[in-house]
C-alpha cells in the first residue's frame, strides 16, 4: 500500500504488533517495549557486539567470547573466568578464587585461602600472610613473622627474630643487629658478638678485636693468636705460646711450656721449674723459690732477692748491698785405684779458669813407689810441667801437690818410679771458686 498514509492521517492507526512464537506451545506472543521503544524482554540468546554504560542487574551469562574493556558496573559472581589485564578499583569481598591469573595487586589483603602457585611477586607493600609453605622470599622486608616453618631467606637487614627455632642455616653473610636467644651446635666463622651469656658448644674459627666481658668457656680447642681484648678470669687453662701484654695476678694453673713469650709485668706466686724460654726484662720481681737450670744472660737486675745461686758467674754490674757470703763455691773430683806404668800417664784435665785455689791429694795404695807431677796448658793440647811431687812417693805414703802457676787447664800425670814395678794411686782434686 504505497499511498496508505494519504488515507490514514492518524499516527496511532499506523502502529503494528511484533509477535514471537513459544516453541513449546506454538503460541504467538507479542514483544514488549518501554516508552522509548526499547525491548524490555530478557534476551535468551544471541550476540551483543558492544555495550557502553550498561548494568546487568541479574541473570546468568552462559558464555562470553571476549570482553575488551569493562568500564563500569557490578559483577556479583564469576566462576572459572580469567581477567588478563586492566584494573579493579574496588572489590568488596571474594570468597574463593578457584583459578586464573592476577598480574598486579596494590594495597590488597588476602585474609584466608590457599595460593597453589605464584609465579613472581615484585613488591608486597602491605597486608598479612597467615601461612606460607615451601615459599622463597628473595628480597624485601618482613615487619613481623610469627613462625617460619620452612624455606630459604637469602638476605635479612636489621631484623629481630624474637622466638622460634632455625633448624638449618646454610650461610649468613653479616648479622648487622638483633638478638639471638639460643644457639645449639652452630659455627660462627667471623664477625662480632656484642654480648654472649654462655657459649655451650661450637667452634669459633677467627675472632678479631673482640672482648668477652663475662661468661665461661668450658673448652677451647686451639686459639691461634689473641690480638687484643681482656680475659678477666682463667681456671685450669694452658697457654702454649704468644705474648701477654699485661697480667694483673695469675692465681693458679699450670704453664707447661712457653716458647718465645714475653711476660712484661705481673707476679708469679709460685713456679716449680722454668725449663726453657727467655725472660728479656724483669722489673721489681721476687723469685722466692725454684731452680733456674740455665740462664743465658741477664742485662741488669734492678731489684729483688736471690736466696741461693750455685755455679753462676756475675760478669759485670754492681751489688748495692750484700748481707753476707757464707762460703765460696767448692769443687771436688776423685780418681780411685789408678794403676801406674813405666811412662807418665795424665789424668783428665780440670778447667781452672774460674778457680782461685786448688790442689791434688795423692795416696800411693800400691806396693811400689810412684812419681807424680802437675802440668798446665792454655789451649788444652800443649802442656808445661809446673810442679813435681815428693818423688819417689813410697808405698802407703800421702802427698799434696799445689800448682805454682795459673793457666786455663791443669792436670796430674803419674808413673812407676821403678821400671817394671807397677803400683796404684788414689787422686782427689779439691778447689774453691774465686
């Protein structure tokens, strides 16, 4: 009807009804619209290519191919979806996230649930993680951790572990601060411990410039070098070598051997025997008892008391005060039952360089007379006849021979007075020191 409008001038007469058929009953039903002409009936199927500023208040989307950008609106429930990009400005509550990937979260809090797999988290700015199993935190700061059951911490700066147990720690580079309440069976290879109550066990391989202010070391295997510090009390220890710069008082203990050490000051209350070592300088000390088996050289003895000296030589210096000298040193050597022969035979020589007075006591214990003489030498090889005895000395007679001259070495020679008539003698050498 191309010219229908020329006969129908009323617009209401131009309206038409659009019907749809219900497939189950084959009944034709009209489609409803709002006053603006929009369909108000729910779309059960089809494709919507573009939606701007719409709110889907209810219903179910059975399948959505792809949504480029969700500008606004509210999604009440999503099952099995993946949000590949974009920003969620506000999420009220998510009961359970069954699957999918979240690329970036800022300022969120996950209150409960389980994250089965997390690829990488750049920075966790805030929130609370109640439990983590088998994770590795490579960097960042944990403000508070209740219990760390497992995992690896590669770097910790300025943290304090208040409680708990570390079952195994591979290596700690530097512990800057904090408090460790208890350590069992650990090894600290380097660093400084500002305060330690009691070290029950373990091995400290190297300590530089540290001070142990209190506590007890039950056992120390070996200390290479103690560079500095103060040891307030040592019980039953052995110092095998090194230098003690200052010792107040050594109350007890045993020093078995000291090689190349220097005791600069202090008091030794009792020393059994000093077998070896070198004392370079002693000021104001008193050695009350004991024996010095060998002393190389003493430069200057400034003060003190020497109760007894045997066989020593003071080569130089000054004795400011001597109470008394009980006796000079005495030396004696005996040669008993010496058989004589036709030629002169010498006894072993005596070193007379430090002796003042000395003589030979001769007894003829044989049946025939003997001849004796004293010989002296400066080099111990070439001897000069100094004095002859009361020759011939009859059997059973006694003679005393006193040398007339002084040289470093002195000896007695003897022979049978009658060739072929041997005898025997006893000789005793007596001397006093100078």
